[in-house]
């Protein structure tokens, strides 16, 4: 479920970008009092995502919109099926059309790819995580699509979790210094944020274990064999995350290690939008 004020802010900005001074094609050719109906037609198999967003877009433009869903977010969809039917002012239907399609096509593509990863992890302890490798100003919907596809959202931005990556560690003088400074910073400001530390080798893991005071250890670009060694050292003291170039083909090999999470930026930035169309119903 998306946060209402954030979704409304997105819709306002996106429509302003598209409509500008006015939808002159519609204004010029169609009466402002005309009413109409349209259906969202599915043209490609996958996992449906963006229904909540679509309804919110139509209602933003016309509070009297009648939105009738035939499917829900997260449902499997087949080419030829209908996702929803909408009745509203024709001006509303035409102004909303492209934004609705852009959002739903992109979100459905991400949900579908995420679902493929999640299916590979069935029977394993490991969960799939997204990353911050997202489209600027579209992150909220991309991460919602990951959730709809069965994945787990990592931090939303820089503000809701501390992640001490290689550059933080190098600039601050090493793992111990970075963690110590971070713990003091969070305590001083009374910020209840979790801390994750990126490690690049087993010596890094040992240093993190020595300093402690963190919540999760990222094992970045570790081989599966080295992840097994790292997990033996960690021994359940902290959550663990494998990251770095893990693909659908290699996913299961990493899951077999027993790592808690695998983060894959590709479930967002490699996802291909699915084919959907909004078609008018001629009365």
C-alpha cells in the first residue's frame, strides 16, 4: 500500500509534466461534458502491478470516476485478459491514459522479473532485495512493484538506514572508525536507524565482528565458497546480505550458502516494460 500523500505528489508532478498548458488534442476535438468508458487490455503474460496507482490517477482528475477492477496487484495475467474498466469524463480518460500506461507497464515489468527471482528461491531461507538503482522520482513505484512481485524492499533512500559502503569506509579511515563514528552520530541525534556494513573480504568480516554494534553485514562480490566461510565466522550474530553481479542463473548457487538476503539491482534496472493498452468502449 503506497503512502497517499507521496502518491498524490507524484501524480500531480507527472500530470503537470505531461499536460502542461493543456491537452489541446482533447480540448480541441471533444466536448468537456462527454462521458466515456475504457478498458485496460493485457497484451503480454506476467505479473500485474500498478492497479492502485491507476485508480488514484483517474480519481485525481475526476473524483466521480467509476473504477471497476477485474484483477488485483500481484495477480498472474495472461494476454487477452482485462485488468480493469473505468468510466469517467472523456477528458479524464485521455489525460490519464499515458501516465496510467507508463506506470503500469513499468511496474508490471519489474514485478514480473522480481517474481522470476523469487520463484528461484522457493525452498531456501534467502530473500531477494532491491537496491537504490532506481529511476529518479519513480523509486516509490519501482520499489512497490518489487514488493508486489514478492521481493523485499531494501532501504528506500539515504535517510532510513545507514549503509557504510566502500567509499564511506575508505574516506572515514576504515571499518572500525566508520562504525564507531556512526554509532556515536546516531546516539547523539537519537536516530533509531539500522546499520549495514559492506565487506570486501574475510578480513573485513573479521573486523566488523570485532567492532560489532551493527545489524547487517554485506558480503560484496564474494564467491559462494567465501560466503560459506563468512557465514561460519558470523555464526548468526548479524543479518547477512550477498551482493554484486548475482544473476538469475547464479542465484540458486548463492542461496544454497544460507545467506539471509541477496540484493539484485537488475530486478529494477533490467526489467522490461510489459505491453498493456487502454482502449475506449464505444457506446
